[in-house]
C-alpha cells in the first residue's frame, strides 16, 4: 500500500463514518508525514504550525480512525492496521467466506486465570499491531506458559480464520502434527500432501494462529539447549520457514528451552519475539490461595509467593500441603519451615535430569556458595576445571531453561530451586559416603575462599 493509497482509504473511511468531507488539509499533512515516520515536532517545524496543535490534530485523527475501524489505531501501528484492513476488504470481494475453524486439541480449561494482564497485552500487541510471525513463551516448569498460551488464543480467536492448539508433550513427529493441521486449514478430510510446503501455502493464504505447547519435548537434553532430538529435525525446518518467510499467520511455541534458530532471529523490532515468563506478583499469587480455600494475610501470601518465586504450580502445591498436613494453618506451615513437596520435586526432577554433568555441577556449586557469584569467579573455583567457553555455554543454557537468575552481584538460584538442589546434593553425598566415593565432596564442597558466615551453614548442611 502506497502512502497515497492509504490517504485515499482514510479519507473514504472518515467521510463514510462522519457523513461529511473526509480529511482536511492539516489532517492530510499529519497523516502523510506520520506514514513516512516523521515526528510531530518535525511536522510542526516543516508546516509552520505549533507543536501542540499538530499533536492535537494527530490524536484526534487516530481516535476517529479507531472508531471507524473498530480497533486501536496509533502512530505506531498505523501502517499495520490499514494494510490488514485493505487485505481483509480485498479478500472479502475476491474469496469465498471462510468459516471460523478452531481446534483446541488437549488445551486445558483456563476459566480460572490469575494475573498476567501485562504479558497478555504485550503478546497481543506483538501479534495484532507488530504482525509477528513467531513468538516463543518460555520459562521454568509450572510458571503457567500453557495456560497463558490458551488464554491468549481465546482472546485473539476472532482476529483469525483458524485457531489450532496442539501439545508436543508426547513428542509427536512433525508429519503427524501436519496431517492433523492441514485438514483443519483446508476444511476437508480429503487426503492431501502433508508437506511443509503445503502448510506454508495455507499459512500464507489464511490468517491462522498456531500454538505448539511443550516444545522442550522434541529437544535434546545436555549442555547445549535448543538442539533437536534425532528424527525431529523437520520441526527446525518448519520453524525456520515460519520465522523467515512472509505470511499472515502467527506461530506461538511454549517451552522450558529455546529451540535452535529462534535466538538468532528474535529482536524487539523483528517479526520474531521471545517472552520469558516470570513469577506472579504477591496479589496475583494470593488469588490462587483464595481459590484453594486458604485465608492468608497479605504478609503470609507475600512470604509464600516470594519463596516459590511466584511459580503458580508451586503455590498451588504449597496450598494443598497446607490444607492436608497443616489443617489450613498457614502460620503453622511457615513456622515449620518450607520444603520441597513431592509433586514439585517431580517437576524439578524432570528438568534437572535433562541437564549435562557440567550444568548439574554448576547448580551444586551455586548451592555451596549460597550467594551470587560472577562467572569469572565460578570458573576460577569450580572443580574439575573447565574452559571458560564451555562454562559460559553451560550458563547460557541454564539461563535459557530459567534455572538460574542473573543479578547485579552475579548468578544465583530462586529459593525453591536452591532448596531442591540442596536436597539433591545431600542425597548424592550420602550415597557417596556409603560407597566411599566422595566425588561431589572433593569437587565442590567447602573450599578455602568461602566466607566465614557461609562456612558454618555449609558444614551444618553436610552433617545434618
């Protein structure tokens, strides 16, 4: 769409909506200059008008277009909105009407959904205004990635011809997924060519929202995150093509790891974006406790939420434990001291066992340090010694899996992960003491540079 075509379209829209003449001269200038990226201040200087007046004209113009088009219009999304409107108008006159097609697969019920309004708004902006082709939502297990993807798809379903949600938890081959998706897009059960080429043609011809959950199931374990399992390389090819080729659809993937190729293609101004899901705030976590039937003070809620890093699943597990083992007495639970529960343990077990030996060693070492440590200091102290390149590669993978956090003072662990890894460390050490093979103790136990105020807790940890 050229700027003159856009100007004519806007003039027609406003004329039809207001039953009067469309754009006046000043509005036309503001629209055309904004279309080419000129700021209000630059427009004012070029046209001889006051800056405040030009800004007021622009604001009024975007409000009028918002009313005419039925969706928010601003300087930032002006081109995207008008191009999308033009495409829809052309499709309505040249193509048969496409009935909404939705297939939610095994998507969970999200009728009870807590918080995440900021994340939902960000993702909606990326999809509707910035026209992103691919988005990854990643984070620690239990953070609510799956629920967020379903809630987002539900909110945006009216903006797409097709909405398809699929879980990759059972690691299906791409051929199976494509064979399920294509009949929904084509609207026919007739056997068709189940190829990536055919799928890409459909994503270009229709506006489809495709969600693939649990992408870590098709990725390898080990030191380098994002590597595909043998036999699943076709997913890599599909993801690359969706990211690189022009189309009007959007792919959303969720997972604990980033698939290979995404990091290279993502950027704040690029059509591929990535959102790392953080924990819930105190008030949002309190809603979970209330829904579970617990009456908690603001202070108690904040303490629980902070301890579990705002992880929704961990908060739910804690609430269940408080009900079943402490009779709903939150203060009694807090006085007893927090600990890792069986369901959460299983969740963290699955993530920890995906790590390489070096990554597990790093986690143990962060537990022994008990305070944030910089990569250079970690490389100096960790045993056995490893090249800095390998250490940084392992740290990058751990961060991509949301298992370590970066602070100004260095690398550290969330409290619940710290406790989980501590418990694993103790169990591993006990096994080694029994077999007289003290490899963990020799590698990463109490080393000479540990601060005095940390040494005593370390000794107590080992001897308890």
